[in-house]
């Protein structure tokens, strides 16, 4: 792993576990999140700020729950099953909870595969970057606007402020982790 991949992995490992992951061993979690870290860094082209933004988004959307990263949304607890439709089928997938229309490559890949995770991470980064550009002149904090744009709501969505603060904390943490190596 590259230094940034290791730093993202350490950041992910330091996040609180999803309540459904209580039985996941340290080794299992470490291996699963290593794959997520590599996907994030590859998707963001090694840009620390973009990587932090994608981590913050995944933390807010799914808390990187094992059942979600493994493509098993139907196994999640009621109320946490990837935006089910009226038939109970997931309308979103992956740690970043993406719809088919936004991320067809992720949906076309085998559920729970590394290929799907990588396509999903690339899609999350792309949508966040597009929303950031779109919101740059509309709001005082385009990073917060990017999270609103990702959700398909206004650039001034108040939930974006909290996610932008999380992203900034994660960026600072990644910078400290990289400086300590």
C-alpha cells in the first residue's frame, strides 16, 4: 500500500464500527477496510482533500457497514437497507449509497466485488467534484455545498455543513498521519 492508502486505512480503522459489525474480528475488519482504502485513494487520484471528502461521505451514508460494503443490503436491519423500494429491493448500493442512474458501472459490477467497490468510489468522487464546481459560486462553503449536491438537494443543504466539517477533520488527520511517517 502507498503511504496515502495506509493513512486512509488507518483513518477508516479509527472510525466507529457500525452496530451490525460487533462480531467482525480485527483482522476481518482490517482486510475489508484495506480494500476500501485502496479504492478511495485510486478513485481520488491521491488527492488528500478528495479522499477525506469521500471518507466523510461513506461514514455519513453507511458507516462502512460490512453488509453494505459486501453488497448485502438486504441483510441489514430494517430501516438500514440501502433505501429499499416498496418491494423491499435496494435502490442504493455501496458505502456511498448510489442510485443506478448516477452510477451504472457500480450497479453493473458483481454485487460486493472489488470491481463494484472501485466503481462506486470513482462515482462518489466524480459526483462530489461536480457538485463542488456547481456550488462554488452559490454558497459560501462549496465543500458543504458538494454534499448537498451529492444528495441531489440544494447547495445550501444544512446537512452539508456537518459533513464538510467531518471532511476537514479527516483531511487534517490524514495530513498528520502522512507527516508522522
